[in-house]
């Protein structure tokens, strides 16, 4: 056969992950903060995008669903309108003059310039920083007291504790090495080498700094932190020093060894432990200035009058993105179609339309997944954690006809506000545990709740061992191995039956005396 060049026409299909498709997938797993930041970046780059404020202040009925408790019906969203529709945003015009917006007819007595009733107050206001007569330069932050940090509190005390300027310089270097909890992270040897001073001098300054408030600051370990606080209370006797020096035994609840090391009886050891609990292991956190961020729910679930559940997306977590078509029409009409500006404008329009569609699809997918979760966990919403059903991603994916990876992305870092409280969507997915009587399987979370409740209600004379817990669970219809009970108990930071018996008896004796 002769070799020759020829042309063939072949047609095939393939799935290509375009950048926009990859970005749409990433939008699903973004949190509210990440989504807001992403949209703000897109608005900066795209002149056709605008963020419309949600001024209605109420629920958005366009993104709600009814989740029925029936196992055959699902909460739907098929007929809902788009929230992120491509809208036209124009410029707000000025109010017509015929509306009579003046104040002369409302306050006739105040039509003219009003004389100052308190000239001395005006003089005081003008003399204040930024208090000009015309009101310019006024900043409300000038009158708000700032919150002191740990370093501010320590820097105020150092001049009174150390008189030598060299000691103050060493103290300032040590202050810079404190972490948020108030612990000293650097070593005194490194500080001494850096400043060219003897290590003994740095140790002397450190010992003086450890007497400052809050007690326990400048400690290099937890034992030293507790010892500093006990020394300030004049309670660091040899027995207490031995207890503080063996915190690992206290963590293992090895009270028998601690009594031997401290040379005290059981009642004295209980008093020492009660005093240890009153100490602050992280004295610097009380001055922590970082603001704690509240979790904002993405889905809100309410009980409907007909016994079903009303599922809706939180309007506060749904940014409303609009496409300014007026601006596009005005600019494109003045731009040549062959210019680079016209191509840039068309690209911006395509990107804006894609973003609005992706956000709309993201909201619908979250609502669909949340509605199915509510339908599956109807017993939990009605009766509590004891009735939490075992659930996995595959069950939800098959019910809503989506891929498991899509459901996994939707449930990542998303929260649902229910009548039972605020839960992450991942909370509703638990492992299935078989039933001892051949009935319905049980959720691992509900079994852990049962174990926790049984241990909390046990008496000092009848502490349940892991085998006893297995027997009680089997009588309740839960088939569980002893090693699984031990694994759940350790995951919940619950000590063994021997340690619990020792603690409960000790506490009972202490309360009796």
C-alpha cells in the first residue's frame, strides 16, 4: 500500500472542563465570606456588574421550598423565578422641584438662620481636635475608647516595676516575644545573646515581669504559669509544687501516684485540684482583640402550619448581582465593532451573564440539597438527636439526581438554622449502625448521644463499664461492639469506668463534708 497524505473528517464528543465550568464548581463550596469577596473582585474587574442591596428586609419567596415529611414527596423548586436575573440598573434621578421638599412649610419658625442658644458650647466644640465650625474633620472614632491589648497593659506597668532603662529595654524585648495566651515563646539565652547581656540579668528581669498583671503572664510552660498564679496567692507550698510539676499525671487522672508524690491524703488532693481549676491557663486571652465571627446560616428551616417544613435560603447570604445593560448600550453604540474596546466590552458582558447564571444555579442547588436533607431528617427535627437517621451523600445524590461530588461541595461549610439549633450540613450525614433486632439501623451520632446520656446519669455506686454500656444498648436495639463503645467514649473525652468511679466517689465525699 502506498503511503500518501489525505484528509479525513471525524466527529466525536468529549467533556471539556472550561475555566468557567471549573469556576462554577468552585462557587458551590464557597462560604458566604469567600463568595462575597469573589463577587467584589469580579465587580472591580467588570464595569457591567453591580451589587444591588437587599433592602426588602424580609424573606425571599423566590428561593423557598416545602419539605414534606412523607418519604415519597420532595420539596421542589422547579417553578421558582431567577433571583440573579439579568437586570437593568439605571441612574437615580433627582427629585423634582415640584415635590416641595423644603422645610419652610414644615417648620416655619426655623426658616431663617437660627441663633446659637449656647455659644459657650460652640466655643468648646471649636476648640476640640477636628471640631471646626463648619463640621468638617469630625470623626466619631475620636470619641470611642479603644480596647487595650495585652502589650498595652504590660507597657503601662513596666515603668513602675523597672527603674533602670537597660532593664526596660530587656523587658520590651521580652514583651515582643509573647504570644496571644501570654506565654514567652523565645528563650532567655537568645535574648541575652542578642542584647549582649548576661543570661542571669535577663532571668532577673523576667522574674520581675512575672509579677505583673495578669498573673501567670511571661510563663514558659503551663506548669510555670500555674505556679506563678499560686505564688501570687501564697499557695505554692511543696505539695502544690509537686502537683503542678506533674500535670501529665493529672491529665491521666492517676490520683494514686499524685497522692504519693504530694504526700497528702485524698481530701487534701481534692482541695488542691479545686484550687487548680480556679486558675487561668491562658492569662493573655482576656485581652485578645480579635473579633469573633458569628456563623451566619445559609438555610433557614421553619415549621409550616400543615406539619411540613418550610425551607428557604437566607437572604443575607445571597448577594444580588445585576448587569448594567444601560451602560453596555451607551458604550457599545459609541465604539467601533473592530476596536479592542468593543471586544473587551463583549467579554465583560459574557462574564457578567455567566456569573449571574452561576449564582442562580448555586442557590438552587443549595436549596435542593437542603430540602432533601430536611425531608430525610424529619424525625430529628421533631423529636431530637435520638431520632437522627443514618444518611450518606449517595442517598441525597440519588434522590435529587445529582452527583455525590456536587452534594459534597454543597454541604461543605454550609450551615442550617433549625428549630433544634444551628447545625452544619455535614452534621446530618452519619454512619449507619446495625440494629440488634433486625429493624431500622441507627445513626452513629444518636448512639454517641445515648452513651453520653447514660454516663452523665450514672451514680457513683453504679458506674457503667464499656461492657455494661454494650448490654444497655443491645437492650435498646443497638448492636455495637465493646471496642466501638470505647472508641466513641474516648472521642468524647470521657474517661474510663475506673477513673470515673474514683472521681465520682471523691466528689461525693467532698460534697458530703
